[in-house]
C-alpha cells in the first residue's frame, strides 16, 4: 500500500487543479445537500472551516447556516498545546492569520468544548468508503476528536471533499479517528449508524 505522504501529494494536486467554475458549483451544490439532509433541527452547533489549498469552499453553506440561526464555529490552533479549540464565527468576527496563514477568529473567548459540538464538518485530503480520513498530516483533528472513538453520541464527524477525493483504500494508523460520513458535491454518504 502507498504511504500517506504519497497519497496526500496526489490528492492535493488533484483538488488544486479543479477548474474555478466547477469549484463554485460544487460549493453551492454541497450546501444544498447538507441543508436538505439536516432534519434534526436541534443540531445547532456546527463546526466548519475556511478553505485553503484547493479545499472545497464552505462559504455558501456558512452563509445559509447563519441565516438559519445555527451557531457556527471555526477551529483555532492553540500554539502551546497544538490542540484545536472551536470559536464562534459570524459575519462580524474579527479575524487574524495563524501560523499556517489560515484565518482564525482573533478573540477566542466565545469557544465551546468539542463535546458540545453537534456536527463537525472537517476538511480532508482523501477519504475512502470505509470512513477513513487522510488530512493534511498534522493530526489536529485526530487529537481533538480522539474522545469520539468510544462515544456513541455527538459530535457527528463529517468529512467534506470533492467526490474525486474518494480513494480506493487509505492506510490507517492507530490514532486515526474514523468519519461518521462524508459530504461531497454529489451526496452525503453516511458510514456509521449515527443519526
Ligand atoms: N491522539 C493522538 N495522540 C498523539 N498524537 C497524535 C494523535 N493523533 C494524531 N497524532 C499525531 O499526528 C500525526 C499526524 O497524524 P496523521 O498523519 O493521521 O494526520 P492527518 O489525520 O492526515 O492530519 P489532520 O487530522 O491534521 O488533518 C501523527 O504522526 C501522530 O503523531
Ligand atoms: Mg489522521
């Protein structure tokens, strides 16, 4: 089996080369799919991300979530612990760039515990149909959601990707936290039996 590094390189290049108009259509289509699928209106705390490196852009979905009065959170890296915390995000949030050049809310006081998120939409480089996720390789999401491994309730971990980021079968390390589902521009695929 190929190494994570080789697979990562392949899928990062692939997603960066998707034409701009296809990217825009995918972002809008993904928003519609998510909103049509989310029947449980009590699931109001949703973590999203701001797209970098050719990741599928969640902004159309974020705008819709704001309009529907969801509480939207962004991951913020704690420089000392290298852990993610989740900080509330709205149209007037002041942002600043983190060590990777990714925008984060500047004021991190309005954060909540990862356990209190209902749904986490997480970026990924590749996924497979067994629910394995390959990220950018820093292990941030694996560390913060390690507790989900033996918890049968929330949060629901949903990877977000272009359909073309589906890999044959990914290598899995002991620390990799499996996904409950994947949201693409084509469908919402659920792997776990979670609601
Ligand atoms: N629960 C954990 N405890 C300790 N170290 C961890 C844990 N989870 C991940 N790591 C560390 O993170 C590193 C990167 O993990 P991995 O290659 O799975 O990244 P990734 O899932 O692709 O990245 P990311 O989750 O940031 O998108 C691993 O080498 C491992 O040392
Ligand atoms: Mg991992």
